[in-house]
C-alpha cells in the first residue's frame, strides 16, 4: 500500500501520521517536547526536535507499506541561527517569544508590516546576540537532517520573516547581514531524499522524497479540506487561528490578516488570535473538560460576558498590544464561568469572521472546525450556534494529516493540494446552528465594550452589529 508521512512540530510535542491516499491512518507516533519560559521569552532547544522526530517516526512507520514522500510543518515564526551545514548555533525563539520589541519597532519604522513576535524582529535579535549565522525556520532543521545538507525554506514559514510572497523575493530592507537569508521555495517543492543516516535514525526508507512543508496553521487548513475558494478552517487549540482560501490576497491595512501563498499559486489568508482554549487550562487546571461542558449547558447564555485572552495583547480580529482579558458581570459558579469562557471564545471567533467579511473576503464556502478543541461535541455545537452558520468536523483534525496530503501533491499523486486533501479528509460531524438569537445580546454587549475600550475600530464594530441583525432577523 502507498502512503505519505506527515510530521508536525508542535509546541509540546512532535506528531507523525502515516496516511494512505484515501485518508486511512496506517500508523501514528508522538514524542514530547519541552521549552523554557521566562516572562515574554520562550525558547526551545532545537536539538531535541530531531530526537523527538526519530521517536515519533519509528512509531508511525509500518512494515509492508511504501512511503512515497514526507513533509514537515512547524510553529509559525519560530526561528534560530544555524551554521552553513544546518547545525544550530543559537536556541530557537518560539512563535510567541516577545523579546524583540525594539527590533520590531525598528522594522516597522523601515516600512515593514511585522509584529513583535514575528520571525523578522527575532531574527534581528538573534544576530545582535549571537553574531552572523544562517536564519533558519523550525522545519528546516528537520528537513536538513532528513536530506543530509542545508535546504531552502518554504515561503509559508518565511512569510513572518517578511518574505514577499507576491514577488517571490526577499525585500531589500530587512536589516540582516549578507548571507543570513535562506533560499526560498514554494510549499510542495521537492527538497531532496531521505539520506542513509536519517533512515537509520527514523526508520523511514532512504530515498523517500522530502517535500517542502507549510506552517502548522496552513497544515491544519489542508487537513480540514478548506482549499476551495470561500472555504475557511477555524483551528481552535491553545489559541485561535482562522485560515481560508481565495483567488486573490485579502488586503488589510492594519496587517492583522496576512496571506500565505498556496502551493498551487492561490492564496490562503488568515489571522491568529490570542483567544483560545488555553484559558480553560489556566482557569481550571486539572478539570475534566467533558464534565465541565455538561454543567455549562445550564448557562446559555452565561451570566458573564468574556473576551478570554490567553495572554496580554490581541492580534486578530483587531490589533491591540495593550488588550487584556475582559469579563463583564459576575459568574454565579464555576460552571457559569466555564460557560462564559466557552462562549467568549466563540464570540471572538464570530468577530474574526465579521472582520474578514468587512475586508471583503469570500465566506460562502464550508466552515471546518479543527484543533484540539474540536474534540468537544458540546463546544462545536455552541460555536456553530454563536457563529450562526453550519460547520463540519473531520475525523482527523491534525496538522500532520495536512502534511501527508501536501506530500502526496508534491510527489505527483494529486493534481492539486485540494484534490489530495479531499481524498484524505473524512468528515465526522455536520453541525447546523439553532440558537443564534440566544447569544445575540451578549455578543452585541461584547462588541460595544471592545469598541468603548478603543481596541475595536468603530466601523468594524458597526459591521459586526449589522451582520448580527441580519442573522437574527425574524428569529
């Protein structure tokens, strides 16, 4: 049987999936990762990435199955410096590391539309701290080990290093030393083949094609099958990421929506919020989510209205570095607070879609829920109700599946990434909204509060209220 291997370098672990062309999972493996946090700083030792990949790959590889190709995704904006052979010479600064505020301000003053946690400001900080080196994105460390030499990066991971995906070129104003920038290829490009040393370490046969991957958010989008124009994928994990498919870039003057280039030349616009399921862990450490969901059903709507930021600062659907978590009213009990947090995340999700509609993005295709939170049937239905639109949940909601589909496209097994994804993605649940009007008042109250605090621009707030009135008219 032919198969493709997808590898996902997550924040807390590595996940590998071996997938047949029809979406059947033939093998899987996991291995943990650890990091170091100190205030706004968040680092990982890049050396442990390869060790974890070896463990996860050996678990996933099945005997008697032909592996036709592999691809790797990583966390967007995670960067480090390597030498000319691809060996790390600095720690990896993770996607949410916030130490490069000064470098971010300098980059914006030069005309670059970047945020402080994006890769470019951190790359500047690394060069200042460690001296010249080769800028390397997280998956490139692994693909270099697979093929036995330094490799180009993909344009998806390079996006937050200010790579110009429309011109397919690095800008001239990045402020990095000569020779620091890697070559860039489009996702789906063949980088090389698994070398003998990597084969012995991972159990993946030597000669297996290695395909350039995408960021974990884009990988999850492929895994959702949301690659036809107007389709959107909402990835709800620790934080919330929305990504869609369009025929042209979605222009956003504030820069909170950015556009990845699809492997076949289309566009994948989206944004990443600081709202997400991580707030549940922070507020209820050790709680049983299923049990808490059951108690939360009695509080619809909750006695409190929340905008539950996981950490200070918001980046989508509005840009507000000074934003903090909002709770209006007093929850009556733990179950009511849990309900407020679940509903608050869905309110933020709705506001993201309202903002995308405000920018003119097409939203008429299917909406898919993926990410760890998609394992909650109650929360899935609640989100569909608050959003006021149907949604679907695939059987597999993991970025590693998206990388397996991209590897299939990159090795010529499918004519397009959408074709590969649609063959591999199996829908588990179809959701229909039924209680949108029940949550209309709390959502409008939250929009008013975000506008009053100066975080949400008034035209966007007015647009959100107008769409809410349309959704609830006659209900």
